[in-house]
């Protein structure tokens, strides 16, 4: 077992303002019911802190912005999340962020990046997702910010969302690897191709195998960086594996392939932080998605079969 030599700091972010379907705000609760803390402790880890980031409820808010829906609320949550992430790293803790929709990544990744920037270091990023999440406010078909976080982390789009905690850009395209994508908007496709990020589509995974994709992705995210963050959207997995997410796309990553990717990230030894997003327990079957997600997190923390 290749364990992280730090205590774990769990940061719960029950945000669903970035999505069109309600329910990801209940994600952290579903992880608790699935025994996340207990399972991590059974691996021999200390959980030094568990922080709950307050999030306003959608029912109490209105938004007239069709390009960046609920921007002010999401920006406030992401700024607070970035601050907690920096504080955890400064305390020599390992941030494990539980969402919430994928817009929270703007807070997590910006926080890790801002922390590293203090010592002139860069961050690598593995973005595991069925979608590219690289829409822009000017081209978004929905206005849902959970479809835009990666473009903002790369420094594009809205000036506030792209400079959270002073990180602008939070990551550079040559150190970003998208894994598992299979559902891309047309304008987004052009942007991804022009951006300089490396994308491993489901076709690439089929042709190369997850072992080789993981090897190449780790080369990209470790090239000239201090280490890497994994932003893990559960919809990157096939819906048969993770039914409890609001944006399912058939033909996704298998349960073993997802474990292998995270096992390789753990074995690499340079994983700095992890977030798991887009669990919607209202769409799940008896919390099976949360239970499976807990085992995936254990793989990222170094659990091995033998």
C-alpha cells in the first residue's frame, strides 16, 4: 500500500447551483452514509479535520444571468473553498473535497495552485469526466457553470471566475489531461482542440487501454510541476457503474478501469489532492454510487488488492 504520508482533511461542498438538475447538494451526506470517514480510517489514516462549506439553497435565490447562472453565489463558495484548501495544505494536510457539482473545482484547483505559487511551483491536473467542462460564458448552451470550470481554470472566460484566490491561470494546458470524455458540445470541441490540453477520449481508452492512458496522463501532469490534483467527476464512469449522477452518458469507463487510473495516481506518489463531484443520491439506487465512489477514493489513497 502506497499511503499518503499526511492526515486527510475532508472538505464538503454541497453545491448544486452550477447544474440544471437538483440533488448534488446531497452528495456529501450520501458519502457520510456510505461510511467514507470510517473506510479511510480503516486504511490507517488520520482524518485531522472535516470542514463543511456553507452553500445557499437554490430555492432562496433567483438569477437573471443566462450566461453564468448563480455566478455570485458560486464565486463566493469557490473563494471560501480555495481558502480552506490553502489552509489545509499549509497545515500539512491532504485535501479531499466532496461535492457538489463540478463548478466547485474552480475553488479546489485555484486553492492548490495558489498554495504552490507561493513557492513558484506549478500544478498538474487530471480531469476525469464524460464532458470537457470547457464551455465559455459566450458559447454555453445552458448557462450552467458546471460545464465551464476547466476553461476558467485555464484562464479563459469570466474574469472573476478565472482568477479565484488570485490564481490566473490556475493550470497550464500542457499540464492538463482530460480522461474519459465522450460528450462534447460543438463549440467546446473546437476550443478543446485549440487549447493545448491533452484529451484521452473513450476511443483512446478503448484503443490504448487505461494502463497506458494513465501512464501518459501522469507524464503530462508531472512535467515541470510540483505534483497533480485529480478532479474526478463520477459521470466519467459508465452509468451501469455509477447510476447516481445527473448527466449520465452511456459507454463510459468501467469500474475496474476507474480503479486502475486512481491506483496508478496513488502509486505515482505525487498526487496532492482529490475531489469527487456530481453524485446525485436522488437518482441513485440504494446509495450504491456513493458506496462505489468510496472504494474509488480508497484506491486514490493507496489501497491495493494485495
